[in-house]
C-alpha cells in the first residue's frame, strides 16, 4: 500500500516534539495511534479509561512494546501542553458519543482541549460535536480526519479535511452515494 505523508501545514510540523493523543477505549483510540504513525509523529498517548476488552489490552501492549509512552494524567496547566507538543490528536469521544451527556473524565479533558493553543486534529467527529452537526460547545480543530467516509457534521468544517481508511466496497459506496476520489492512498486531502 502506498503511503503518503499528509501536509497538515506549517503549524503542524513535527520539529522535536511529538503529538499528544487523547483516546477512548473505543475504535477511535486505535485510529489516533495509526494516524499519528502515518503522519510520522512520535505519539504520546493519554488514555484515561482503560478497557477490559482483549483487543484494547493488546493495543496497549503493542504500544508499550514499541516504547510509545502513556501519560498517567493530563496536565491542567496549558503552557505545559503547548510547550511539550506541537499537535493534539483528538480521538476522545467519536461518532457514537452523545455530546449532551459527556461524563468525567472526558468532560474535564474536553475543557482542557478547548484551551490549548497548539493545533488539534480530530479523528472522525471532533469531541463535543454531534455526528449530524457541528457544535459551538465542542472543540474547534484545525484538521479533521474522517474515517471511511465524511460524516454529516463535516459539511460545515472549514479547516483542512482528510479522508483515511478508504476501504469501502463499491456496493456500499454506491448505496450511500459517497463518490470517493479515485486513488489508492490511505490518507488523502479532501
């Protein structure tokens, strides 16, 4: 499979710092890690709630064997986050979450993400948004990385928009009138 480094713009260049990934125990957590690797960042993962499912435990073990560090807590002092990282990958809530019912620890993390000054790249649906429409109460990322197909909420997104995981069979693409670009890259800019 041909890999292409996505151009997220000068504000998201790697430099010496890596990215801080906020993930949940659902599928978005895996996606955050994969996207960070595809973009050639050095991930540091904040995983506030560990899942007991074996697939999620295997993911954690894989990261540990690759010497990918995990944060045990999220700094609440914004300057620490802004100085230590040059990108936050938001894979915290996802499409299956109800933005009107965000519980701790995710509510506090969402408040922190709204205050960071470094760029945020959200996976699939920005945390705090409904899958159908954007939210003023959610975070406002500079980059959105849609998985499989863009969600309805992305229609009004004005930042850089990418599509990852383009592996849908033709009959599904046709059924939902997706009209995906003809290309083989696993991550393309829309």
